C-alpha cells in the first residue's frame, strides 16, 4: 500500500524546489537578457525583451571568434578526455587489482593529496611546463591535464573496480592472458558504467576549466571557451555591450546543458559509484 507523504516530506520538497530555483533562475535570466537590446537592458534588467533580438547571437559568434574558440576547446577537451580517462582507468586497475610492494603506501599517499590545496602545485607545474617548452601550447595543456591525475575520480573508479570479483581476471590469466590483456578484455568491459561516469565528470571539468588555459596560453588564437569569455567580460570596461556577452555566455552553456540532460541519471549514479560492494 502506498504511504502518504508526511508533512516533513513536503518541507523537504519545498527546500529542494527553492534550491533548484536558485540554479534555474540565473540561467533563464541570462537567456532573456541575451535577447534584449542594450537600451532595454539598461532601462530595466528585469523586464522581458519587447522583441527577440537573435542578432545578438550572430554578433557574439563573430566578435568573440567563437568558431575558432570552439575548435580549440574541442581539441583540448577531446584529447584530454580520451587520454585522461584511459590513464585514470589504468591507474585505478593497477592500484586496486594488482598486488605489488608498497601498494598500500602509494594508495595512502595519493589519498592524502586530497587534503592538499591544488594551488600549491601551480608554481612547480608552471616551471616544469616552461622547461619542457609547453607554454602557449594546447598540446601542452592536454599533457598536463591527462597525466595530472584527478584523485577524486581515481578513488571513484577504484572503488568500483574493487567491487568486481577477483576470480574474473584470474581465470583470464590462467587461460594465458597477460595482465594488460585481462585489463582490456575483462576489467574494462565490466567497468564501463564507472568509466562513463568519470568521463562525464572529466568533460565537465575540462570544458569549464579556466585557470589552466588562462595561465599557460598567451596567444588569443589558442584560447578556449572559458578564457575567451573572460576576455570578453574584461572588454566591457570600455564597451558596455552586455547583451552580446549574455548571448556568448548562452552559447557556451549549451554543450554542458545538453550533456547533463542526456546523462543526468548517470551523473546522479556517480555520487554512489563504488559505495556498495557486490
């Protein structure tokens, strides 16, 4: 028999509705601001546009050179996503499925790094990138983000892999498979849900990454989405074309929104990935 919702359930639903509105309202506000004229924007920021000015999107696309910026972002995000996801999968397998000397010490050291602010590594990373002549290079950014492991995602996928029965790969090794073959043919297919989840989180992190591209890229023709929109915002000190900026922001939000709508269930499941050992 279906239980009736208690008064506390309605309170929690109301709280969740308020939290959701604080996220949705800014998105809707930016959307209808992008369809105004600058005169309408400065007259009343809360009023709806009298007519839809879709030309703001054309102007944002051309003035911010979003076609070039999107190509840079696709290369940076795509290459970093493929290489970084493979490295995280390989590292998680090695740390959770293989037995070797000082394994627990290495894993504990990696977990300890979660308590250290990431900004502490900024200067050593910059000096290393400079010595390797990878400054102002999208490929250099790809290398940095791919081999600079995300400890949280490593822990997430490691917990998932640890829940898989050990007998699966042992059977493959008895049949003559090497450790790497067992990894590719047994562990990777079974870990697909976990790999997809961390890939989604990696995509969102890479697409919204601002600090790395801002520090390491000096050529405007190599800027990613985040840096381009930052530079567009800085230009408003001299030219108050806010509606074009809002149109550009709306364009840059589309990939993340589409990804979230397509994989929202997978993103929610990622919060408990590896929590239950079966």
